[in-house]
C-alpha cells in the first residue's frame, strides 16, 4: 500500500471513528441542545458526507435528520426528550427495545446468550462499557462505542505501519456486525416506526440501521484498498 492509498484509508477510518462515536452519544443519552448542536454541526455533517454513496441513502438520511434538529427550540426539545424516554427508557414496555438479546432470544429478555457473546467481543479488545456488569452489553449505543474505539485502534495500527493488525481489526468489525448488529437492527428500526411520534428517533434509527448495512460492505472496500 503506497502512502497516498494509506492516507485515503486513514481519512475514512478516522471518519468512521468519529461517526460511530457520534451515534453512541445520540443513541445513549437524553438529547440536549449542546448535543444536538454538535451532532448537527458542519464539521459533523462533513464527516458524514464522506460516506455518501450511490448505493445507499444512509449517509444523506443521517445528515438530514441531524441538520434539522441542531437548532431546536425548547418546545421541540421537550418533545424529543419525551420521545427518547418512551423509546429508550420506559416506564411503559418499549415498542422497540435497543438490545440485541430482545430480538435474538425466545425470552425477549436482557442478559441472554447474545449479551455474553457481545461481552466476549468487548473483552477481546479490552473494552469495558460504563455500567459493567449491571448494564446489558448489547445495547445499540454501547455497540456503536465499541465500533468507534476499535476503529481508533485500527487508525493507530495503520499509522504505525502495522497494516496486518489494522486489517485484522477491520475483519473483526465486519464479523461483529454480522453476528451482533445486522441480525437485528433492521427489525429494531422497523418496530420503531410504530412510535406514537416521529420527532427524531424513528427516522434517525432507520438511517443508523441502513448505515450499518452500508458500513459492512464499506469495510470490504477499505480492505481491498489496503491490499492494492
């Protein structure tokens, strides 16, 4: 891999690291004006535009959803907070639970086999989620954080000319997405469309699910560039 190709790959890897961190933040906490302003900033939108593709509208949909809420007034912010509470916290039964185990176990409950399998992945890369072990590891926000941190490890490896290690990390991410994200996030996003409101999260989660599908293929492109 020549220096020009390396810089291109690093640009996209750093973009993925930032974007997954952004998704972790937006999906993992009640919205605030500061959070939304940062998520919808021109810097954030520029990173998202790196992933514009003729084959997927995911990046455009992510950017549009964030752009529209970066300057929300107090009334809409209150509605978004209520929507976040209803869709992510309760106290009523969640119409779209943000945990893999709910979608992949017959019990539709937390802390099932898939949760432990995700925890094993985290341990492999020395990732310890906040709230461990009380918080279920297979929450979608924690998975986004894991992908961000492992992408950071890939950036460090490639920067230091450890190309094979970088490739191993990307292959691991691809397998993680197959086993623990692509097997449920589309259904999760579909269930969220039944929300009583659509202030932000149903549309945003649909775009996140589409982006994960795109990202799985995009990893293959990065690996091809690295071996060219």
